[in-house]
């Protein structure tokens, strides 16, 4: 699928829990910047694996 380790963690979390947010993603990968994690989530949306739920602050992501 061509996903990096962080993206695989995010997908695994959403499969298990149903949803993820940027702040929750940060707890899974604390050594990575928010900006990088945000880009990872956006790439998962672009690949049509995740869909956005909500607006800007507090946005969550679910499996598509």
C-alpha cells in the first residue's frame, strides 16, 4: 500500500477504535511534530482511506 510506519499506526488505531484525531495521533507517536502528523492524516484522506469528520480544530478521521 505504500504507507509509512506512522500512517500504519493511525490506520490500525482507527480499525480498533473507530476514530482518530491529531491530538490522539500525537500520543501514539510523540516524537514526531504535529505538522508531520497532520500531513500523514491528509495523505490518508487523499488516498481515500480516511474521511474527515468536523471542521478544523477538533477534526477527527474515520475509515472511508
